[in-house]
C-alpha cells in the first residue's frame, strides 16, 4: 500500500523531493519483501525496484533493517487513535486498537515477519525507531483504556503484543492469530471483577 510522503525520516528533515524518494523506497521495500521474503530483500534490490541508485538508498537508510523499521513506523502512525470519547467499553476500545495494530499481520504475514526481525537489529537507527514504535503502542493502548488506565495492565498488554509477534516470528504461532490472541488477553484483563471470588 503506497503511503503519503512525509517530510521527516529517522532523525532528519527532508525536502519534498527527498520525502518522495524515501516513500518510494519504503513502498518498494514492502513490495520486495512480498515478492522475495526478508532473506531475498536487500538494499540493492529495493533500490532497483524503486528506480534509484543503491547509493541513493543508503543516503536515507543505513540497512534493510532500518528501512523495514521505518516502514512499520509509518504504517503504525497512520492508524486512528481510540479515546474514551470513541464510545464503547475500555476493553472493546483496546481490542479494536490491538486489531488495528495487527492489521498488517493479517494482510501480509511475510511483511510482518520481516519487520519483526528488523526491529531486533542493534543499529542506532533501528533502536531509535523501535523506541518510537514502542512509545506509540503504549500511547494507543493507554488512550483506549482511558485516563484512569492501570499502568500495569497497559505494560502487560504491550508485552503480550510484542511477545506474540516474536512467537509468530519463531513459527510457534501464525501472524493471523496475533490480533485475536492479544485481544483476548485485553478482554480478560479489563473485564469487570464484580462478583468474582478472590
């Protein structure tokens, strides 16, 4: 899915032309993973698909992991953020948030697997994006639960989501199962406790 060029990439401002090139590289990376998988993707093959020189790709991204982390960051931040004003119960909003975060795992298990592997890279550029993605997941889950969200519940659900992605990456779960699994964890953690025996 092609995105709208943004004037910011990892820790640098971009001119409109540069933003278009970066978006072209991001879109080409997604197409390359779909066609050849994570192992078959390289900065050179992405650059070829995008119609630019490899040196141009390396001007903006230090590695394929950096490029895939940017791709994931851009997809996550285009999702709507639920709030208490959205209506429904906290559990329902949280379930919707988790399903939206996991939409790309249903649409493209191959891309989900590639992005999961990329986020484990140790480079500073990937770490920067990993931190931003983690903060955004936290913000969305907190917003879904409302102003009185229990920080422990939010933290456990974040961990459940990331853990489910890693479990799928190891082949012990399908990416299609991730949203449902974490949504069930959200339902269990946010259901009313009235009448339950301690």
